[in-house]
C-alpha cells in the first residue's frame, strides 16, 4: 500500500511536470510566434535578409512609398521622397526598428497566429497600409533642416493624425550607401537608423519654460501680478543662472515672451522640487507613450538630488532634463486642445488582400495634461510670444502660438552649438496643427528652428488648411 501510494505520487509529479512543460511551450509559442515567423531566415517573406513579399505602403494622398515588384521591394520614384520618408517607412532589413516595414511587418505580410503566413501563401501578398503622413510635406521638412541633423513632427491636435515625420540623417532607401554608413568616421551618419522623432531625447532648453509656466499658474496664485527684475542673472548663494540679456522689470507674460532665464529660475526655485515634479509627472515625464505599435523614448525630469541653483537651471530647461520631440508636440497639442492631446497615430487605413478596408479610429483622448483653465492661460501666453515678440510676420497667416528654445549641450561635447527648438501650433479652426522642430547644433531657436517651422507649417497649410 505504502509502495503504491509512493508510485502514485511519482506519477502525479511526472504528469504535473509534463503539463507545466506543455504550458510553457504554449506560452512561448503565443508570445513568440510573431517573432519566430518574422525571423529574417523565413524564406517566404525575406529574400537574402530583405523583406520581399509584402503589402504596399502609401502616403495619405495615395502616393506609393513601398511596394513589391517581381519579388523585391521597390520605393517611390523620387529620391527626395524616398529619403525624407525613410524613417517612417523603414528599411527592409529591420535596422530601423520603428519603421512600418519592421514594426508592422505582421500586417504587411498578412501574418496571423493561427495560419502562420497563410494570407501570403494564399494571396501572394499581405495587407496594404495607408499612412496619415504626407510625403511632400516630409520632403519640405527634410530640406528645411539643411545641413543639420534633427527632427520635425506635425500632427492634427484635434484628431491625432501625424502628417509629417522627418528624422535626419537619412539615406536613399533604394540606393543604401552601406559602405559610407559602415565606415563613417565623420559622424555624418550618427544614429541614422534612429527615428529621432519617436526615439530621440534632447535637452529642451527654453521650450521647457512652457512647463515651468504651467506649474506656476497652478501653484503660485499671485503669478499674474508678480514683477521680476532681471539684471542678467539670478544669483543663488555664490552661484548664478545667467540670462542672455538684461531684461529689467518684466511681468510673467513678458518673461515668457523674452525667455528670461532670471525670472524662470526664480519661479522654479520658488515652486520647489515637489511642485515642479508633480507638474512634469502630470505631463507624462517618465512615462512610456505609444504611437500605434511604436513606443516613444521616455522624457525625463529628475531634480530629487539637485542643488538650489540646479533647480533654477531645470526651470529654464537645462540640468539633466531630456524631452522626446513627439512628447513635446503632444504637450503643446494638449494646450491647443483645451488640456488633453488626442493619441497620435500614423496609420490611416489597412486594406486586406481580399479588399477589406479598416480605417483607424483616431481621436481617443489621452489623460488630461492640463486643466482647461491652465491650458487657456498658456494658450494666450504662447500666442503672445508670436504676436508680441517673434512677430506674426514670421508665420504669415497662421495665427501661430509657440516657444523657441536654444538648448545648451554639455561642454564635454566639444564646444558644439546649441540645439535649436521650436514648438507650437496654429490657432486657426480650419487648420488645427501643432509642430515640433529640433535642429541639432543649429544654434538659436529663434533664428534657426523658427524659420524651419514656418516653412513646414506653410506647406502643411497649403495641403490641409481649410
Ligand atoms: Zn532676463
């Protein structure tokens, strides 16, 4: 009897172990099946490591960005379009992880978990993807960046549709300069496989003053009646936060117009670590946003260990703060839209091999970033920046709101010019679009990034304006 029960136990244990094994096998299958079927060695889809048989990718106007012709991938006939849309379309070898050809290869190849690459075998193709992005607008942006690296993004702040994504450096996908990329020692191809709009983070410089302003509006009841006296620096003990000018006596709005470091350092120190951090938390710093299947790089704000003078520097967008450009665009989009940004997206529709079209439903609102009152107040101040300081002539006919930034990069990067930023949006009802521009080592935000933003917004207005 004793022996029997011991045997039974051994059997039970064996059965349990077997079931556990099967469970793990199923679990790994369901979680990794996509990855296994998409391995570059899968000959149905990849030819010598290149994506070959897959659906087409179109821009929002219907222009072909990628398609399969005679078993190999072929791209738009214009070199400018191929280069400017490289990062959103992605390469066929999977180097650009956030590109459609990699991040959405399951859809392009018609893969489904039950049948493997069934659609592909049955129909000889997968699904086609139509983007919300306009290729000509990307070309305008790419050219506007000139010789500099950088990124530009534009989206509709009412629907979330992304209409422009540019990341530079890029290359002509049809004629990849592999030799030059692999042997580059000049830095010309630094981060070439990175879509800077989704995956980059930068020191925000003075664009961060929008965020310090939000915190001040929420936490300092007398902020509207305060006056600041800028002597060219804000002293903290033996240290100081330098201003680019001597602004004299100014109020809160003028401090933002003129981007006064002294005033904003004073505001940040007055707010203190807890309140500034609460504001950045509410805006999604430290959070990983997703745009479709693409995860954005996290923006970061950490002043827990900062000295008082460094809290001042953080308030003017320096210190260790880093911001993802798409996230910054969403922040001003939320201001334009009364406090919340719609979830950004870049896929307009998917057409299955049998012709079924599924449209992307846009417009899902993300968690509110600002109260409506704070958003309205910031909206007025950002409009004042353009109207009373940069000049409406810089954005003819657009009724723009915005903020420039000139972000110092750390001195150990070898005396490089600062990153030039512009972030803003049009107030026009018939043209609800927001833009972010970062020109790496471009110099001044006002003289470099702002004209780039104008070129791109004027072109966007000619395509999407009412
Ligand atoms: Zn100043």
